[in-house]
C-alpha cells in the first residue's frame, strides 16, 4: 500500500500484516483505499458497475468522456422531441445519470405530452434561517391522461432522516440540515400539488432502475 495521492514522499508506508488485517476489517477501509495508490475495485463492485451501465444503456444513456478521459455524469441534454419541452430546449442540463435517465424517458415516451426540467418555481420557508427561498423541482411532467406530476430525483439515503452517530460530527450536522431543508421544500411542493390536483413524486435510484414510473 503506497502513500496517498499527491504525497511528495514516494516511499510506501511500512505497515505490518497485523495493521493491514485491522484495516481490511475496518468499515472505513474502502475510504482509506480510495485515497491511496494501487486501489482497485473488488470483483463484486465491478459486476455491480457493469450491471448498472447495462441498465443505463438500455434506457438510452450513451457514455461520453471529458478531456480527462473520465465519464461525465453532468452535461447538456439533447432533446429528440423539443416540441414537448416547456422552456428553452437548448438549455436542458442534467446533474446525474438518474436525471438523464428520466429525461430520456419523458422525451421519448409517447404518453408524455409535455415536460420541463427545473422550470417550476415553488416558494418555501427554510427551517434553517426562517426565510423564504425558491425551490426548483427536478421535473414537471404531464401525461396524455391529464395526470400531472412534479418529480424530485434524490438518492435513497437522502429521503430518510440521517442516523445520529454516537459522536455528533460535522457531516451528520450537514446531512441533518439538508434533510430538514428538503422536508420544507417537499411540503411546499405537496401543498401546491394538492391545490392544483397534481401529484408530487420522489424517485430514488431504486424506483428509476427497478421499475419505470
């Protein structure tokens, strides 16, 4: 196991077998390995990544790379049916592959008659500072049945209250703060949808890749 990336000292750390064994059994070992030279994915992780890529490709995702050679998970979305989009069709951007997957579905599905991305503004009061802020849901989507959905795409771990660790950490405080802010946004969105007869939907990677909405 070598020095962390960026270290000027190129000599490896002198670690005993006992130390390496403790690291292997540590729940933080993955994070430690991730920042050291020679780190590689396990076979299980490689298979999971391969399966995920196949699902993405099956939903219309085409991997592309930046100049660094790394796959880009953010970018500009090219519409196949721009007439269905409410807003500027030349300014549609995704911030994750989950969002891009949803864009492909709404753009190509025949039962979707109009949609938009972050075009809707919903005022909400933040529990953090007590002030009014604007919430821009990820998607607005209208179906040929007349059903309208306001869709928010979030990682599954962010839709539940974070578990409090034995020792309060800065990370926990940040996660709890973000969770509280999200609850306020979602409450405002649900109120708007109730008033208009719409539906507010939160989709995680489980719903997006497990079953199409």
